[in-house]
C-alpha cells in the first residue's frame, strides 16, 4: 500500500512514503516495549503533565496542525481547527482526571477491613492502534491520551492517505517531552498485521475502521489471545417526531449529515420523520442543504468540503447507483459542485425498500436517506432495522418522551435535539456491527489495564 499525501482538492500528490520494512517494525515494537518498562513506573502526575504539555503544544500551533488535516484529507479549515481544539481538550481531560480514574478501588468484602481488598489499575504494555483518515488527529488522541495516562505505550498504524498527520502526532508527543518509544508511527502495510499482533510484546489492539477490517483484526487478535476494541462506523438514525421544532431539526439534520463532507461515523445518515411533519421538514432541509457552498477547503467561506479522495467519491457514486437499481428514488438536492476536486453533490434517497441492501448500507459522504414513519413506534422500528448501532438522535419538544424513545433505540449513544456529538468528557462507543468497547472518560482508560486484585489478610492459616 502506498502512503502518500494527495490533496483531495487539487489532486496533486505532495509527498510519498515507503512502507515500513520488517526491521523498522521490529525496531518500533522493541522501542515501545523498552519505553513501557520505564513509563509504567512514572508517577501518574508526571504522565498527566506530559498530556498537558501536548495540549498546550496543539493550541500554540493550532493553525499549522489544522492545515495538515485540510491538506491531506480535505476537511474545511474551520473543521480542522475544531478538531485540533477537541484533541487538546481530550489531552487536558486526562491530564486533569486521569490520576483520579487510576486510583485503587477498595471493596467491602466480608471479613476484611475497609482497605484490605483493592482493585489496582496496572497498564498492559504495548498497544497497536489502527486509525482512520476522517479525523486524523482526534482518532489518535482519543486512544493515546487515556492509554499513555494509564502507563501503556503505543505503536501507531494510521491510514495510508494521512501519513503527515501520523508523523505530526508522533512529533507532538516528542515535542511535549515524551521519551522515545512512547508513541511510534509505522507505515505498515496490511500484510504486517498478523505478524504484529502475534508478537508477544503487543498486548492489545484498538481499531477504528470498516466492518471488514474490524472482523479481520478482531479474529487475528482473538487467535493470539489479545484484547481488542473496535469502532466500525454507523448509520445513525435521526428521528423527528411530530412535536419537534421542525426548523431546528432541519437545520441540525443538514449540519449533522454534511459536516466533514458526511465522512463521519456518527453522521446523521438516516432521517426518520413522522409522516405528519415530513413535508414541512423536507422543505426546510432542502433549503439548508442548498445553501452549502463547495469549494477550496482552505477558504473560510466554503461550507462543503471535497471527499478524502476521488476513489471515495467514485465508491459513493457506485453505492448510489446500487440504490437506484433497487428502485430507490435518487435526487440531487444541493447546488452544483466544482469539477476540480473530489466533490460529491448532496443527494437524497427516498422510497427505500425495507430490508434492502440500501437500507443496511453506510453511505460515507453527503448522501441522505429519508424514511417516513406513520408514528413513533414505526420510527423506532426503522431506526433499529440496521446492522449498525453507533449513535442516534431524537427530536421532540417533550424531553421526557424523547428520553423514552432514546432508550428504545439499539445504539451506543443517543442525543436529544441535536445530532450525535463528540466531546472530550462524554464516552464514545457502539453496539452491533458498529463494534465494541468504549473510548474517553474512565471507560476508555480502563479498556487496556489490568484491574489487579490485592488482598491483605492476617488469617493464620488454620482451619
């Protein structure tokens, strides 16, 4: 596989990197293992201080970091700056709360004192992180901040189209004062995965990517008795009930479907609207989508970015044609997009047959699925008729009602009266084909630690 920076807006190949050799991979794992043996013994206050310095470094050079994101995968410069800030906030969160999350937990076991039975949190070792291109910094920080705080070290394999982002993350920690080997990037090809996960020094793997990649990596990890966490995308339901603020819902739907050019696992991909308000909602939704301006992602006036590559645009077009072949009504709803760049014109899919391939497909780009539901119950049924279960939204002016509907949706996260969000202090994770495991807050930090039981006893051993 070729690691290269290819500007999605200009189509220009800016830089190319060679795949890692076996010797380079071995050196990376060996260096991470050596670093772990020392890092695990660093006081948690020192680990926290490193994360705080990394956050400060991101903020001090926010524009430079953001430009790398826009250059490599095409996201709007404003969205890139927001990603840099989100990454800084995650680092700050663990710098502040990480030590508390790692304090021992004392169990009130019968026959023992208040502090005689403890669960202590110890790091596992070297972790392998396989990360995607759509949020090149956030995804790396989301796994590295909690795991470095826990005392683990990381070998990073990033997506092939964001190599400079991967190097920037490695350099970020070095500039913050991290010892060599704490986070090491390798330009490994897919064929190296089996060997890396079989290495006894690798203690776990975290992957964010496709269902296919997740299935392969999870199977390999299981074969080698390694812990794994997976985040494999989604097709978030965006339910609009008849008592919703329709204008607000339409505005949020247009944003939720088109931020990052629709290349978001928790994008609002399936709009499920109660029939009595569907016409009003769609008129407002179309109006908001038509205001999107496609163009140079470095231009602050641009509001619709190109896709990450021309291949991504071609793949999305093929999915739309598949839908058309299933009898789905296909309608372009946004303004024309430039010929230059990997743009995809916003598209609306309606009349989607229940149980069809279209209904169960994740469209990773500005393609909206619309479903009309006769009532709340049917809206929930449509929402749950998906192999995915990552995020979701419910819009209603009756918050208690919305909360009850949220509990009925088979998904990992539900936001009321806004699209699924991403915050430094709210956990992230899904169910079904969207994967397993959690990231962020205390849930994330404990995915790759050994919660060791330590018991103090003065029993003399007699029966």
